[in-house]
């Protein structure tokens, strides 16, 4: 639900269903899964598509399809470490860019991405009808 804009009146079951659909779509494509662990506990993950060219320029890029950190482990740098590892993996594969989408109200995610050097390239506009 952290990724749902206030303007979308979405119920948690529908969001969960679409999250599961996103995972299925990612699994059908070339991707990298990174898992952050604290000893034996999985505390976060990042899914990166590595063959999703930018739809405007056609240039190769990595694309963060989703990432999340367990609430109890947030604000300890786990998200930053996952993103850094994904960027290193993308560089290793010769990908010149990394892209992702983030909801405007998702302050923790935006702070993380901005601190990592991401800038806004396009905007997704929405109007309630
Ligand atoms: C976004 C997310 C992955 C960040 O993970 P994390 O491990 O907490 O990330 P980091 O610790 O590296 O950095 C988080 C930074 O967000 C900022 N932050 C945390 N909570 C915040 C809040 N409520 N408001 C504004 N900024 C906030 C802080 O700057 C924090 O760094 P700091 O505590 O060191 O100052 C995590 O919040 C999460 O799983 N959110 C739910 C899923 C999600 O939104 N995924 C992203 C989809 S695009």
C-alpha cells in the first residue's frame, strides 16, 4: 500500500492481487533478484529487469520493478545497499542507465532514490473522473 497514491481509491486485496501479477510478469522476463539478509533472516529484496530498454530512446537500462525492506529493518541503509548492489550488477552487465517508477507520496522511497542520485525524467499524470 506504500506505493498507492492517495488519488487512487484502491482496496488492499486488489493491490495485493496486482502485486502478485507484477511478480508473475517479472518472473517471465530476464531479471535479477537481490535479497538482503541479516544472518538467516531475509530483510529486503529488489527485483531488477535487465532487458527492458527505455521505451522512448530504445537505450539499454536496468529497471527496478520493485523493492521493499521489512518494516523493522527500515532506515538502516538496507534499501540503499540493495539499490547500490543492483546498480553494480547493471554496470557489470554493461547497462548504461537505471530507471524506476515511484509514487509521489512515497517519501521514504523518494528520499532513498534522490540520495542515490536519481532525478525525475517523466511524470505519470492521473485525474479522477
Ligand atoms: C523504500 C524502502 C525500500 C526504503 O528502505 P530502507 O531500508 O528504509 O532504506 P534506507 O534505510 O537506505 O533509506 C531510507 C531513507 O528514507 C528516508 N525516510 C525514512 N522514513 C521516512 C519518512 N517517513 N519520510 C521521509 N523520509 C523517510 C530517510 O532519509 C531514510 O534514510 P535515513 O533514515 O538514513 O535518513 C522502504 O521504506 C520500503 O520497503 N517501503 C515499502 C515498499 C516501497 O515503498 N518500495 C518502493 C517502491 S518504489
